[in-house]
C-alpha cells in the first residue's frame, strides 16, 4: 500500500464513520425507513399547514458522521423545543444510498446530492424553499450551535425564496434547466446504484477491498457536488440575459459505468 492510499483510507475512515460509531453519540433521534415515511407525508403536510409551520425534511444515514452530527444538534433540548415551534420534522434514512429519491421528488428535487440533505418545504404547495442552501448541510458536523440557530430559527425561508424568484426566467429556459438537472440526477442515481454495495461492504466488512470503493466514492462525490452549483449558474445566466442561449455544462461519463473495452477503442 503506497502513502497516498494509506492517507486516503485514513481520510475516509473519518468521513464515513461506521454504523457502530453512531451509537456512541446517540441523540435520541433516528432516520426512519423511507417506506414508513412516505405514507405519512400527506398528513404531516396538512398538520404543518394547520399549525402554521414549515416542513423540515432531512435525509441522512447512520454511517454518515455529518448526518449523525445534524441529529445531535437537533436533539439538544433547548434547540429541539425551538425547532418544534417552527417545523414539522421528518427524518428519512437513505440506507446505503438505496432510498430517498421518492421523498425528494415529492418536493421538486430529482435526487439528493449528499448526506445529510436538509429540505425546507412550504407544506401548502410542497415548494422546496432552500434549494441552493442544500449542499452546505452535507458538512453539518463543521457548524457550531450558532450557525444552526441562525439558519433554522432566524432565516425567513419564504421571503428568501420569494426574493430568489423575483427575476423571471422564460419558460423555455426554465424547462431547459429542469431537463438538465433531471438528466444529471438520472446519471447520479446510476452512480449511487453502483456505489451502494461498495459502501455497504466498506462499512460492514473489515475484509472488504477499499481502493475500489474510494475511487468510486471520489468520482461520484465530485459529480454530485457540481450539479446544484451548475443549476444555479444556469438560472443566473438566464435571468441576466434571456435572449442568449444557455451554455449547458457537460460532464465526463463515470469511468466505472463505461464498457470494459471502451478504452481500447
């Protein structure tokens, strides 16, 4: 094993803590199986509307230390009480990247782009209010209590969303952007499907081969981290100049999804 591989394994052992580690920091909150959550969402939306609350949907997993950290903050008694005053809280377990898409699609996001994904929803119309803040919470363990307080308890999400919608985008451009994001989400879902068994083995089998997992994880992470940023850039470009055609980004194909003989051609 060379020095680079050794360093990579150390980094990933910190980023992807095993499931057992979550029990050492049991917050009392847990991510629930998506199959159990989905049938309850209509009633939770109605409850949130009746109580004049927003819906807070967090998608995470016990193997992800940022997901665990998010729940630890949410469970702090004073903060939990304030959170409950403002939100109806929903916690969805993505397992080993097998689940979660049905939940995000209900709220106008084709797929989650990392864990945890924190979605702030207007329950009256299922509008996702914080789309361009999504990626910051994939680093939930990096933020202190003050950041949590400011974001979840002080941000006016409806006003922020309304301001973001003030500059209009013509229908054709908006559809082009939606099609672009959906296409990338479809590709990302294929990446998750390939990564899932590797992630499961990494987390549960000490004898599992690590190098392949790390290579695939890095490739998927690079891709998923770029999607929201590019969607936002496209929307900004469409707002600034509605007359010019959009320059749609293109990405390299996942190397692990290429046919085995593709590089020989």
